[in-house]
């Protein structure tokens, strides 16, 4: 595949991901279940595999409570990537 085509495919995938994430952020949750707390991992294990210059990741998009300032501070509901 030519380099230009790879770049075009990358741009298309990025645009599609942006559309999906925008749609998910605008949709409201119909569930009454409490949201999970979003935590970061310590980057001690690889999130994917690199094979022939291609990075393969398995991620899910989930909604959770994010505490951006402090663990006991205010939180907001956001969608975030998570490893299954």
C-alpha cells in the first residue's frame, strides 16, 4: 500500500473515532447504576503488541467518574478508554 494511502486511511480512522466519541459524549445514560471510578494504571505492562511496525491495542470505551483535581475533590462523568 502506498504511503499516501496509509496516511489517508489513518486520517479516516481518526475522523471516525472522533465522530464516535462525540456521539458517545452527547448521548445520555439511561442506566441508574453508579458509575465506576476512573483510575490510571502505572504503565508497567504493555497495553498492546507491536508487530511489523503496527501497534495492536484492545480497548473499550466506558463511562466513569473522573476526579481531575484530587481524589476527594469534585468529579465529572466522562467516557474513557479502558483495557478489557
